[in-house]
C-alpha cells in the first residue's frame, strides 16, 4: 500500500502555509454560515412579529446576535494571527533579516506541536505499520501498531534498530539495494519477519520513501501492511495446486494453455511446466482434423461441462482424461477456460481388460458342457448358462429370476440340492435324477451343488453344475450286462461240457438198443431216444461254440452253417413265441474268412430283434432268412413280418443307445455293434421296410473276405 509522501515527509516549503490557509478559509466559512443564519432569521420574523414576541423568546434573536458578534471578534483575532504567522514563515523561508518576535515564535511552536499531535494521532490510528528509520537503521518514530506488534514501549524502541526486537533476521523477498534506494528514493516489496518468541513468520507488503534533508537522504519512512493471512491462503492454495493429483489448467478460448499444475505436466509426460505452456494448442490434438481439445471445443457457453477427452502425450501416446471445465466470463464474453483433467487412461484400460475377462468367462461358460446354475440366498436363479438349450431344450430366460420352487418338475431335485446347501447342512451335495428334454426324451442328469462365497468369504448363494450323464449311465448298464453275459457264457460252457458225457452215453446206448434183439416198440422208442439225444448234443455243441471265448483273428467258415447254428440255438424261444423261421441254405456260397463269433453275434441279434418285434405285436410270425451272392459280395437277408420300423427311426436305429424298448429291455447297442462288426469285415448292414410290413436287414460281405480270394 503506497503511503502518500506528504504525510510522512512533509515538505517545509508549502506544508505550513497550506495548513494556515485551510484554517483561515475554515474560519471564513463559519462566519459566512452565521451571517446567513442571522439573515434568514431576520427575514423570517418581521419587526412587528419580533415586537410581539413573548419575553422568553426574545432570548433567541438576542443570542444569535450576540453569538455573531463574538464570532466576528474571534475571527478577526484569528485572521490577524494567521496573517502574522504567514508573514513570519515567509520571512523564515526567505531568510529575511527581520527576527521573529517572542510571541510569534510561541505561536509557531504551538501550531507545530498541535499539528504534530494530529499527525501522531493519525498514524497511530492506522491499521498498517508506519515507521521512520534513519539510514543506520535506528528507529526514529513508530506508530502504535509497531509498539503493539513488538510488545515494546515507544520510548524503548526509538533510537534502536528494529532487528534488535525481532526473533530472526528480516528477509526481503524483493532484493533491497541501498545504493539503488538512495538513487530512486523509493522501494516497494514484501518483507518477512519473525517476532521474538513466535516461530510463525509474518509477511508485510512495504512501501519505503526516502526522508530527505536538504538534498540528502537521511532516512526512510515505511508504511507496511500485514499480508500474512493472505500469504497463508495463497500458500495453501499454491500447495493444493501443486500437489493435486488431478491436472489443473487454464487456457485461452483457442485452447492455448496459460497455466498448468505439475500433475498435468506429468499426465502429458512433459519435463517441465514451461515446456508444456510453450506448446501450440494443436500439439495436444490426437487427430489433426479435430479442433483443439481444450478451450471452447465442445461448448462455447462457458457453463461447467464434463466430458471425456483424448490428449496427445509428449511420447506420442494418448492420455484419456475426464475434463471438468468452466468458462470465465468477463464483459459477457468467455475470456478463458479453467478446469481439471483426471487421467482415466488406466481406468479405461482396466475396464477393457475387465470386459475382455468378462467375455472370456462368458465364452468359457458357454463352451462348458455342463449346465451352470447360480442361485442367490433368496432361492432365485441369478445365472443360467446357455448350455441349458442343448441340455434340456429351453432358454435361460425361462429360469432366470424364478424362485427355486416355482420351476417345473424337471427342477425339483435341483431345489432339494439348493436347500440342503443353502441351509448349511452340507458344503457339497450331489444327486442323479431324470429330466425330460423338451423333445420328450428322458435324460439322466448329475447335479452337484456347492456354496457360492462372496469377496468376504461369506455365503452369497449356491452354485450348481448339471451334467448330462445319460450316455455314461447306459454304458455302465451295458458293461454290467456284458459282464453278466460273460459269466453266463462261462457257466453255459461248463454245463455243456458236463452234459456232453451223459449225452454221449445216451447216444451210444440208444444206438445199441436199436440194433439189439429188442421188440419193435422198444426199437422205435430207442430211435426216438437216439434222435432226441442227438438233438440235445447239437444244442450243447452250439452252446459250446457260442460260449467259447472268441478266438483271436479270422477263420474260414461256411455262412450257411453259422446261420444254422444260431437257428438251432434259438429253436426253443422261437417256437415259444410262435415264430417260424423260413431258412434256405445257399450251397453255392464260397467259404468266407471271417470272425465266426462276431458274425454269430450279428445273426443272433437280428434274429432276437425280429422275434421280439413280432412277439410284442402279433400272436405269430415268420422270419425269412436268405443268403446269396453277387459278383463282388455275398448277402444275407433277415426279413420279418413284424410291425416294421417307423420311417423317422430308420436313420437312427444304428446309432448307439437308440432304442424304442422299455427301460431294462433294450440297450440300443445291438445294431450299432452289428454295424461296427460288419465295417470291420469291410461289409455293411442296411435296413428297409418290407413290402408287406415288417423290417428287412441286409448284410453284405465283400467277396474279398472269401477263402478263395484270401487264398488268391
Ligand atoms: P435294442 O434291441 O436294445 O433296442 P438295437 O440296436 O438292437 O437295440 O435296436 C435298436 C432299435 O431298432 C430297437 O429298439 C427297435 O426299435 C429297432 N428294431 C431293430 N430290429 C427291429 C425289427 N426287426 N423290427 C422292428 N424294429 C426293430
């Protein structure tokens, strides 16, 4: 705060006369005022009225008159005094030889001390620090503020150096050079001081003016204003500006940066603030076709705007930032923009990573063959993997959001699993259950439930995986059945072996009986006995053949004979079902090199299928078995007059596990094994509907498998 020079260093040449003139003119103003008051009073009251005034009120005009008279006398005296003084001063200034009178000197002394007192009161009343120092630094005068600040009486301070009363050195922020001050006679700057017993530094904005005596500078008057609070605020603000993690900027409407904080310098990868401020607005653009990123881009109104911006970094990379900025309006125009830039590049990268991970998880779940179900603690389905479409033919939406009890019967076992895990009874529960596909097909499912924990390892729901184990279950059953069959085969082999000996004896004895000297009746009986024993021996032989463990490799066989053996084996069950077999061997067939066991299995399977098909729908029926040959293959046909095969099943019957039989009756593996066996032999098996109803299975075997071809 600049201090008017005249108040601290009054110039002798004009200060006193102007003070006198002021006093003089003030006197005249008072006198004029009184005269006007008197005139107005007289004009208002006429003589007649005055005459009639009550005795008491006469005092008013009389008083005014008396006052005017007294004041005129006083003014006259003062005017004389003033003009005398003026003369005296002029004399002093002009160094006239006329010596002032004693009285004049007295008056001058009084005047000076009065104006000094006024001046002292004035500077004491100042809130600012005011002091005068001589060139050696000793205090010549100080105002009350200084005595209060230093907590030292005026008399102690005067004549001593200010530094003696401070707690530390006096520091000038703007360098103070004495030679320069003596030349310029003025200095302004900020000074910081530390008071004794107080660690806090105080800041003063100072103006110093030279005190001149003659032409020499003898000291300085200083007026100083305490700006410590302002400084503290500034410092706090600067600290905030410097330490903020968000970038802060000010820029012109054209996008030219005017001020930036260190955080923004770091975000954009520059070495210094100056380097960044020196850039043209276009340097921050990511795309040359765009307008400058900061400044009026996006909004010209100056209202606060929040947007995502992409800024070019020094290294060429891109910083994605959230810009919150406002226009500063002066005279109705936006003169600059100021705002903050929060670097969200990493956040965006993380978000992208998160999205990718999410996508990865989604794809993983989609490709997972098991159905994944997630239920919250309220028992609602919160996640259903898309695999449900394939597994049960329904959409995840049909289940999502539904309560566990609301879902249909297909889910009743899942509801039980959920309850047992959600109730904390077990940490892992599983069950096997039958569920129906939308197509009507029944499937065996294995459900496994376990608790779903949240980030704090507290239960947040239940996660259930459901696997279609239909195939595994069928295989399991098939293995059990195969094992049982193998055991039976072994048993049959054993029985057949045991039966062979008694049968050989019966055959021998019955033959002897036939040939011996017996009656005709006995011979006939012996013949029947012999025939039946032979039949039994054949059956035993066939059983032995079938039950024998398959010989590795192929052997040369007559296909007619193989068919015959199977028919023999099945004579009884076929007869029981009222099924007649119409078989005509084909003597022209060449012997074939095949695996006889495997082919017998094929024939047996076809025979049993046909017999079952007839038995389930008819009282009786016929199976026609024919063999024949082409130029390059032999064929065997099994044709029955049963119900036949539905056209929609024709393409599936060779698929493993395809069956139309009741559970426990069929495995659906028979025909698929037949197909596999024939493929292995280089042949094939096909199905068709018989012309008059029923099914026709045609087996073909390449002649390459014949003994002649093998030999050739
Ligand atoms: P399975 O006999 O255990 O069902 P298969 O593979 O032997 O298994 O047979 C598959 C299906 O083919 C049977 O379930 C049946 O529907 C059909 N099938 C096979 N042979 C005949 C036939 N001769 N007449 C009618 N249907 C048949």
